[in-house]
C-alpha cells in the first residue's frame, strides 16, 4: 500500500557501521521509518540511486550488502554507462522506497534531467512511493543548498528539483563552512527559508509541509534558517524525534 500522501525524507543520515569498517554497513532506523511511511508491509521494496557518485560499484556493493539477509527487497537503478533496467519508470513505480545517495548534487540533477528522471520521480512521489536520501540525496528535492559539487570551497546550488520550496543545508554540525554559508545565502535572498540537518538527522515532509524532524542519535537537531526583517539570518532549532532501531 503506498504512502497516504506524497512523502520525502531528506537527511544527513542513512547507514551505520558494524565497526568492522565502511564495507560492513547496516541500515539505520531511517529505512524502517520510510518503510512505515510507505505502508510497505513485511517485505519493503527499496531502490538505490547513486548517480551523485557516478554509480560507483563500491557504493552499490555496500548498499546491497547492508540489506542482504534483511526483510527488504533491494535493487538499484544505474545510469552509467547506460540504464541497467529496461523500463526505468516501471521499475521505480514498483518500489515502496527510493533512496538517493550522496556525492555531487549538481552532477546528480544534470544526469537525472538527461534521462528524464525528474518527471518519473515526481510521478513516483505523487503515487505514494516514499522518496529519500542523504546529503546530495537530500538537497536535490529542495530548491537548492550549499554544495561541494564544484570544489572543496562550498558554493550555492540553486538548480535542484524544487518540489520542496525551501533551501536545504546538510552536515550542518560536522563541516565548518555549512552553517555560515547557509546563513549568508538566506540573508542575501539567494535561498528562501531553509531547513538544515546535523549529521544523524532527517526531515520528514508530507506533501510540501515539514511534518517532523527525526534523529538516529541523541544530542543533534534540525534548524530553520529564515530572513529576519532587518535582513539578517535567523536560526530556530527544531528538536527531532529519536528513532529506535528495529529488527531488519
């Protein structure tokens, strides 16, 4: 059964490590949340889109390894060097959850547009497939945000899909350039009111409304950055609901 209304979960979180290295990942609690929102039942179908990192084989291996032996039926859509499925639209519409990995949000959106993914993903969103992702996979659904797509010095990106009418800031507590740049972009009007996430935090949108913030660890938060009447950026902390791990 699809989600009761169009749903996006935009995050700075995702997988956790079993402490034996990055190859030994396991799904974080955000995936159970998305499956619940999708009303997916006992065997959720989840598809991974990794175009922000150029469909790196190592990332695909980690993704499939993380879900091996769980209740999830995992697949991926690759676009490099060509699509790995015959009918992209049918494959994505058959999912309960679509998860978008991190990397370059500028490259992600450009590649998606070449292949007609924005129209297909919008149809999936409206049909009740729960969309989500981390970092670039969070910014892409918004109007834009701060990105390292162009180099180590962060720059504004304003050509995202724009379904969520806000800016988006990721890795807000772990990368020193993020907070001041988001404040500047909102203050100068490059971005509208923006929602930002510390590492370990996600934003749940029902339609285009921010329904709640969630976290996979204590002590972190989401934030709304808006432009005050004096033209300065104003930051408001949003306390997240702490998610608990479920059995895979």
